[in-house]
């Protein structure tokens, strides 16, 4: 196929041959005057309509010379007046053809510029629509390359600096970059720029290196120098290939007064080379893309920070407990939603009991993760003082209200809100006490395969204030699965919470799988796609302590109860085949606890021993006064009982009961 330049020359040659034929016919035949002059004028009009100005001038001069030669001297028998009129007519046609050709070229140039401008505006609009559709750095770079590869360039390469923050330009020294995206158009063939890979450095004298150092743009029309622009790892041009694109330019990606990277465009010899207008267009596209890439990088960094913070605040490994076996899953939301404030925890309590907690802080990002960490710490502190579930949520609600009231000037915390579920399971009685603060109820799968909600009155979310919390107690037999979760598991755009609860119950029915298999089945059933909100899932399989592991006695509130308690404890420990060291320590602890109950408390006294992973000694009385550890002086006759208990036991503490209080101490069996 002929190019436009070749077609113009072929047409000009045909017109010159036509003019030569007219001149020959005028000399060989006696045609008369005007018919042949009309053909000459026609040739010039054709040239003015189809040929560029230079070739139109050549055809016109040849035509005018041919007419002047033929009618001036060649043709005989023509009057001088007629010769003059003929030459004048052809001359006027020559002038008119030049004028018409000039107007046509100006019109074509305007139309061509208008077409180019529209194409550039369309490319800018397409870049604004397609680039930055996500907050993923690699995908944003790929979108930039996809937009430019066909309509603007044959080769596109996007390289980003291997630093966490943009660097200020101008700068000195080579900058390491990593290939983020590369594309090659159909005309580039099977080759093209290499794809994403390891970080590398551009040659110091190459255009992209200069572009990175200055933060500007570089345009080159030399294929010998553009060869390494698309292969940063090549040390010499020969290593990049025989020749690069016929025209190439490198434009810096700049945002926040820093350089994020460089985008390199290349055109092969089949397309017009880049000009200064193309450089301006490339700068505008790169500027818009740089903002999107910078937003994606900042979001990715914040998301990674929030994820690291959140995972550091969540339990790193589940504790080994005799009351329950636990298994947890945490799924962060997709990149569009950001990291939320979902959390869970498992806290060992006194008396072999265990607390299961799941919560959800409103919002996403680092602020939500930090708030989650504060609430988790507060729950652990409140759980350590052995509060009942409803009282714990009341105290936690007060903490949230105090935090909100204390930071009214901090915009991020003015709308602090959270939900929480706090459950306490007792393996001695196989009872589970639950209190909810705006949270979905736990689901229990019983050993016989039936599934039901462990419902409790739904209190208000944390941070509302002024409303009470209530707890409910239910019998949960040994071997049951208790499932705690956040709303991201059961709530979705295609179904509401009630439908999600039905799906969760259906997923738990059937055989009795392992907790890991149950978690996998639940997530597959309820979350076929990546979650739009964080999901925290905590599964606990309940255990139970047999009658042979628990022993209890009622004691009189009299001094004789101390010796009686020691005898009960010694006989029971001997029956449990405890070591002498454990027996001695347990006898000392029981003696001191019962002595304090007789001397300082009122009401009935009870003693309970629990043989599990450790030995737990509990003494209950009717007083609400909690004992305090103090350091007795050398001359004091008393005050050393709790000190001896603290030194002998692994840990000890006090919890309130409906009838008074219970003082407990835990001994390691080793």
C-alpha cells in the first residue's frame, strides 16, 4: 500500500504526462483554440484539489510552460489576440489553483489539529475514567499503561521508585526502581518491554534516569539511545537490543512535590514521532496517574500499618484451657473498605471458668484498630476483677463514654461506638452466662446436632449510655460448639442479618466436625466472595469437669473449722494422689483462707477444691469485703497470711458472688 507521499508523486507524474499529451496533440492535430486550453485548466484544478502546494506549483508551472510554448510558437494560424487570451487563461488558472490549494491545506491542517485535539481530550478523559479505579498500586500502574498503549504509544513502561515515600527532585545518585507495569501494542510484535520484576537501576545517562533526577521529561528521536529506556537492567545499549523505538519520551510521576517514578512511552517508525504537544499531553496524563498511584501507596501503607497493629492486638495464640478448646479466624475486609476494628479474646478466669469475647468497633483504619486495642485492654482489666458479664459491659460502656467526652476536640473520636459480646462458661456447672452490647447472639451446636441461638437481652451498643445491660444463663452440655462472630459474617448486601443467622445455623447442622473444619465450612457457606467488612470468628468446644475432679464442703463459722478444713483438703489430695509439695502448699493455703474467713467474715463458709490443669482452692463466705495484701512489719503478730498465699500459689484473687465473695488460689501441679 502506498503512503500519502508516494501517492502525491504518482498523481503529479500522471498530471504532467497528461499535460505533455495535450501539448503533443495540439502540435500534431489542428484542434481549434479553446478545447485544449480547457484541458490544461482542468489539470491545474485537479492538482489544486488533490496535491500539496509544492506539487501543485510544479504541475502549474509545467502546464503554463507547455501552453505558452505551444500557443506562443508551436501552433500556426492562431491570432496574436487568441494566443494571449489562452496563455492568460491558463496563467489565471495557475494562480487560482495555488490559492485554492493554499486554502485547502489550511483547512486540512485545522481539521487535522482539531482531530488531534479531540483525540487528546478523549485520551485524557479516558485516563481520568480508567486510571485509579482501585487503591491497588500495581493495578493503577497497569491501568495507566493500558490507557496509553494503543491510542498514544506502541510501548509503555511504568517504573516506581523503591522507596516508601516520594523523593524530592532534583536529586543526585541513581534511584532504584521496580517495574510496576509494561504494555506493548499490536504493532510492537511479540517482543516489547519486559514485564514486572525485581528492583533495578537505569543507566545514569539514559532519559529515564535524567527524568528521575530532575523530575521533568525527556524526549528523544534516536533509536540508538532509546533502546535502554525499556530495559533498565541493560548496562549498554547493545544489551537491550539492536535498536529502540524511533521516538520515545520519559515523564516523571510527581505527587506531593515528590517523584514517585517514571513512565516511558515509545513509538515505532510506523507512527509519527512524538512532538512537544505530545510531551504536554503525557505530562498531564502522568500527573493525574501520579495522584492515583500516590493515593494507592498511602492507602496501602496505612492498611498494612492498621493490619499490623490489629494483628498485634489480637491474641497471637489461643490459650490451652481445660474448660474449652478454642479456634479462631480473622478475615480483614477488602482493600476498598479498609481494616476495621473487629476483635476477639479468650480470658482464663478463676474457678476453671473462661471468658469468651467478641467485639466490633465502628469505622475502619488505624483509628478503629487503636480503639479496638483500648477496648480489649479494658475488657481484660475488668475481667481480671471478676465482674459479672452485665456489670462488665456497664463499666465498659462508662469507659467508652468517658473516652468520647474527653476527646470532643478530636474529630476521629467524636463518634466512638462499638458492640461487644461477653460470655463466661463454667465447666463445673456447664453453664454459660452471656451479656450483649448491641452484638449478635452466639450460636450453639449441641452434641445431638441441633443448633440454636444462645440468646440474651440485646443491650445498647457501647457509647450510648443511660441504658442497663442484662445477662442470661443457659446450660451448654459438654462437647457443644459455641460460635461467636462479628456482623461481617452474617450481614451482606444480598441478605440481612436474619438470613445470615439462618445460613450460619444451617452451616453448623449435621455431623460433629472439628473446629477447623467447622470454621472452613462456615466461611465457605456465608462468604463465597471476599468480605466487604472485617470478620472475626471464634469457635469454642465446651468441656466439663467430672464429679471426681471437684470436691466441696460446708464449714461452720468457728475456729474449729480450720482444722476440719485442713483434714478435708488433706484427705482429698491424698485421694487425688497429689505430691507432698502440692499437699503442703494446699494445706497452708486452705488453713490461711479459712482462718481469715472465720476471723473477718460472716455467714456460712464453704471450701471447694478443683483438680484440673492446676489445683484450685476456693473459700467462700458471706462478707463483701475483699482482702488486701500488705507487708507486715517485724513486730506484727498477723497480716502475713495473704503474703504466704501469694508466695506459695501461682496466682490468687477474689471474686464477688450473690452471697458474698470467694477467695481463690491456684497451684501448679508440677
